[in-house]
């Protein structure tokens, strides 16, 4: 889940943004010579792998920090890790969109 959520969301949002840019509905042009298929899958895969690694690291740190003999609520941990993965998904998706879309002019 921590891999597929950012992968699918990034792939879908970038695909729609690139399609609108190619039709000329966004007011900017794509960079010259961009291989859209490769760009989509590389960015989506990278976002998925980074999110998966971050969630696995947080789960490992929680497991190492729990004192011996103490039980923790697995439901709470899964909700926290799910929210963490969702936040990372949004962050990485918008970072990927910034690669395609030009920065707005400063002073607005």
C-alpha cells in the first residue's frame, strides 16, 4: 500500500497534467525532448520507493523503541503509517508536478 498509493496517484496526476499541456490548455509547453512515458514511470516509481522506504523505516523505529514486554495497538500504528504514506504521496506528487510546470512569477 505504501508503494502503490504514491505510484498510482503520481502517475495519474502527471499523466493528466502532461495531456492538458500537450493540448495547450495549461498555458505552458513541456520541455523539449521529454520522453513522457519514461518520465511518468520513473517519477512514479521513485515516489513509490521513497515512500515505501520511509514508512518501513518509521515502522522499524517504532518496533525498536517499544520496551520489552509492552504491547502496542496495531490499529493505531497502521493508521499513523497510512497517514504518513498519504502525506508523503501528496508531497512527492506536487514535487513531480513542479518538474513539469514552470514556477509562477514572483511577486504575485
